[in-house]
């Protein structure tokens, strides 16, 4: 298949910029968004300086591979039973670290760029194929939420990932956020449809799964001494925000593993950006992004998936 740009005159490549233009992952904040003040319990838990801030990449993140028809189908096995077979590129590696406790995420886009297959705790089998603890398939032309996925919030694990091509050109979507369980609150909110196993015993805070958080538009990012990468992340947090989708030991964003060597400045800048973040109190399915005039242009339409099928 010949390479296709992130966005052409005809639309978006779903492998590089996934999900419907109506997906909450692609909808910008609106000028009607209401931002909870710093002393609000949700915001207070969000910006608590005692909790470290980090961007996962080489470990505990989401490696993405695009399969093609030359990749032979291999078995996907869960609890000793084959649940499907998938085309997975040779050399594909799940996320680190190595070890039985690792999430070992592996995301594989189908050759026609229509779906993403999401594997959790993926381990290569000695005779070929993969053992997994869980497997989901999400439609790249869908909403990316509400149909399952390999993250605690119940949607696609591809949503909110900082991709390699975006750190230089701009991040045109909301980001994925994870925070410690003791800062999470029981009772998920849209666009989440689930929460962590064991939430009843471990959630003791005020930030529900699915919470939209953002930097208010009146914050002057230009006045902050940010690197280029940090500014891109700050702009995404101000225009689109981030959704609480999982739990982690730190206040955590997620980037492709290939970006590991390019994130030092952005990780430092996150300490400058985080104090300005606020919980958005009026985001809902009927009022996405808080409503009002959007702070960024709408995502262009996706390229017809039949175009990619013809190029195989």
C-alpha cells in the first residue's frame, strides 16, 4: 500500500487520525465550558502537587502497528482457547516493561484501515500467535467509546494517544489521562462506560472515570517557558482537554513508544501545565465539550475505507 498522508484533500487517514468527527476524542471544547475552580474537590485532586506527573511512552503505553495483506493470520489465544486470528506484522512488540505484571498492550490496525484490534497482556506464543488476557476490536470509523476496549473506561485504547507525527505538527484531539486510584471517584461519567475492577475498594477521590479536564482558554500559554513539544501538549489540553480513562501511579498522559527519546522537555513542561488544569463541570453526551462556539475547527471527514481496500 502506498503511504497516505495524515490528512489529504479528500479526508483523514483513520490509521493516523482515527474515529468519527463526532467522537468525543475529536470534538474541541466549546466556549460554554465551565471550569471548576482550584479549590473544587475534583480539580484539587487533579492538580495535587504531591502526585508526580509523567508521559508514558516506552513503557505502559500503546504501540500501534498497521498490518497489511502480506502479514499472515496468526492465532489469538485466551485461556488456552483460540478466540480469533489476526494479521500482525512480524516484529510487532507489546508495550513494556517485560514481566507478568505488565499491561503489554498491542494495537494493530487492520489492512483495510477499518478496525483496530486491541490486545491486552499480549505474549508471543512459542509456535506462533499470541496469548492474551483480553482482546477487543474497535471501528476506526466509529466513536471510539461505548463498544468496549482495552482500557478501564470501556472505550478504545487508541483514543487520546499522542502519535509521533503529532508532536511536531500539532495534536488535533483530546488526550488520554490516567491518575492514581485514590484520586478516582466511584461512578463513571460520559464518555466512560466502565471503571477499574476493584473500584469499590480503591477509589477514594473526586475525579470520576470519563471526567473531562482542560486548561481554560484565558490561560496565556505563550507566557509559560514551554518547549515546542510542551506547547503542542498545552494547546491540545486547552483546545480539546483530556479524559480520565485509566489508573496509574502518577498523573499520566500517553504517547507512542517511538516518541520515548523526544519527551524529556515535554515531561518537564507537564509540571508547568498541570497547575492550570481544571475539571470541566458541564461536559455530557448532550453537551459535549461544554457547548458553545468550538475552540478549534471540526475534524475533517475520514477517507472512505474502500479507498484503502482498493490499494491492497
